[in-house]
């Protein structure tokens, strides 16, 4: 029997009493699955997982993605996306360092956005006894539920554009700006024309019904949303800013302080997240697997 302890006000929980390095029987897996979708973010502390074991557990939730950034994939395990500020022997980044600079939901720009992500902490920086590099999560379902009825009605028919191209260019520009200001960054590979062209823009409903729980949430995020669809730019940008600010109010946030051995999973439909860059040059290494979700109802490919 697993133990589930709520961590945040509206969401997030710790799950103990399960060893994810071993295959789970169907009953235990169903308990884990239910606790995960009920709580939107769950952490399994103290796990000892090989990449193959992380892959075996997370792929029980669905098909695993191979990230478009092949340079950040783990050798022999393309399902694992490396998040790290470490360099290889040639001085190149071994993974993505600055993923998560903006509030976002993983792969929300894809025709089939991610259902969930799992991040396994291999190496966590510590300073003065405190872990650095917290990850913040915000529940878009709790944020939606708290909206005034008139706003819910206004949003019901609106779409926003999720754009991988705009995101990569924005992220890269922000990193170049850091470099100019003298902030050390592990040099991210410049987005290639092939990468930018490989993912078309998507027009996606602002209010998304969760494919598993049926809960409604706000499917807009400052990392991947480029603009509102079919709305004058200034009006659309003001609405997006209002929604972003609403979603990241303290009552909708859970901040995770990492420990090595944590396997943290989050629901990319129900929450969005943001990284903290307070640790460099202390080394940090995490392995991510990402489960593909269904296409978003009423979404459209734009290119
Ligand atoms: Fe992310």
C-alpha cells in the first residue's frame, strides 16, 4: 500500500512505500497512477533508478518522447532528455542547461503535447546545507477554478498560439543577453533552421479539458504561447499577461526543493513549471522522460 501525503494547498503530494526500480504489479501501479492524476505533481523520494528503470516505469503511462534537441539526449537512451549545466570533455554542454527559464508546460507546442514529465535527480547542488535549483509548479486547474464566472465564459471560445520557433528564439536571445551582462551560461546550441522548421505552430484552446480527470485548466504559458489567436495583438497580450499573473499567485504554487534520488512527476496538462538558476557553477544533473499525450480537442496546426 502506498502512502500519499499532500504537499501544497491545492495540489502536489509525496508518495512513499514504493520502489520504482522494480516492476510494479497492476494494483500498485493503479494506486500510483490515481494518486498522480489526483495530485498533479508527485515526488517519490529516495529512489535509486538506472535510466532503463526510469524509462520502464514512466512508459507505463504512455509513449515516451524523443526530444527534438538530439544533442541533449542520453547516449543509448534517446527517451532521456538531460537537464544539466555540466560540460563534456570537449567543453560542450551535455544537456539543456536553461530549460525552464520561463513558466511553461513541456512540449505544449506539439500537435500531441506532453501528458506528463518525470525528472530524476542524479546530482543536486547544495550550498550552506540547502539544495539549490528549486523547481516551481503552478496548478492551472486550481487557477481556472478560481476565475470569476464572466472570465470563464469569455475564455471558453478563445485559442492561443503555441510556438516552438518563437520559444527557442526567445530563449536563445535571453541567454545571449545573460552573456552580455556577464552571467555565466553553459552555451546553448543555437537553434538550427531544421529544428525551428520541424515543429509547426499550434492554435490551442485557452481552456483545456484534462483527458484523464476531466478537470478544466488554463492551457496558456509564457514560455510557449506566442500570442492570442484572432485577437488584436495589444488586447491579446494584455489578456495573456492577466492570465499568467493569475496562474502564478502563491496559493496555486508548489516549490520543490530537490534531493538526489527524487523522482518527481508532473502533469503537463494540469500544471506549468519554472526552473531556478541560483546554483551555477555548482554541477546539477537530472534525467527527464516525457510521456506523449493526446491531441488537444479543437486545436489546429498552423503551418
Ligand atoms: Fe520543462
